[in-house]
C-alpha cells in the first residue's frame, strides 16, 4: 500500500542549521510513565495541528520508566510565548502536573556532529 506524501516544512540537512529546539524533560511519578507520555503526545499533537511555528517532535520514554522527553523543533524562540498564550494548550500542558514534574529549556543548534566513515570527506 502506498502512503501519499504530505507537504511538510520539516527536513534534515548535512550540517548545522539555525534550528531552535525545546527540550522538555518530564520526571514521572512512580508507575505513571505511560500516562505522562499520553499527555505530552496530546499536547504535541495539538500544537502540530494548529501552530505554524511547530516543525517536528521526537517523543521518548526512558528505559528505566522514570522520564519522558519531548525534543521539539520550532521555527523561532517566540513560538514558545505563542504556544503558552493559547489557553487550551496551557490546560493540556498543566495536566502533566498530575503525573510528573517537568522542566523545559530552549536551545539553538550551533554544531552538528556526524560520524566520520571511511571514504567520507574530512
């Protein structure tokens, strides 16, 4: 079955690009990792469907069951304020407080390190 391609501004490059990331580390209460993951999935999908500054997100559960991480690429630092000015987003995000403590920071890519394989240009 062929899946139709969807237009997306997301893309990867072979070098450092001026991308802005949000890294959200969610420290889950014991036994609540799946709930925290479902909540942040809902938050990210809400943003992905409504906010043009959203580029993409990686969501991951730690193998020890203690954390969930959202690494999210956005167009600009100002998108954070835009997201938090949306009352529906804020209510969805606050649900994390029932199953975890969390923190997020904003980062700008300044270097990209890729493996050097034999025959690759140095």
